[in-house]
C-alpha cells in the first residue's frame, strides 16, 4: 500500500521554526517527486513546495520562498520541510503528496499528485 505519513507539526511563536517530515512507504521513493501543500481554515489547498525525484530540483510558492527549504533523504524514504521565520499566515494543515507519474518535475498542480498524507497541523501564534 502506498502511504505517506507527515509529522513534526505543532504550535510555535511567530519568528520560530519547525521541521516537518513525510515518511513514505509502499513504492520506490526515489522515482517520484514529492510536494507539500497546506490548507488554512476556510481556504483552498495551496502549493507550498516541491522537490523532484533526485532532489536536485526544488520549487517554492511565492509566500514561502526564502523562508522554507524542502529536502529529501532517498535512503530513508523521507522528505522534509524546514520552516523558518514562521508567521501567523503560515497556520494551516500541511500535507505531503506524491506525484502521479515518476521522474516528473516540480512545477505541477495538485491534480498531478495522486497520494496524500493525513496532514499535520501547524499553528503560529502572534
């Protein structure tokens, strides 16, 4: 069974940092690009960042570029999202997702991801 499990969310003050993890199983992890999305209450799911299958290419949403860093450890089948300089507007449920097709790029919309984790809550207080 293809599965993604997020962890690392929590409550942090503005200006603080968190690192999210996404552990994958059930497929050949290093064949697929992985992305992070987030959904705040009352809002649509939004793209945060994506990394390609090799880890050599990353792409960020404009609201997080320069503050967040996406990375992956293919030996551990795990992807990470390091979030620095957090702001209240970053409060959301964060989801990791696997791209539908292997060996894809990073600039893909959410409909090109077919497997999603259950999400992890990130709350940033002011």
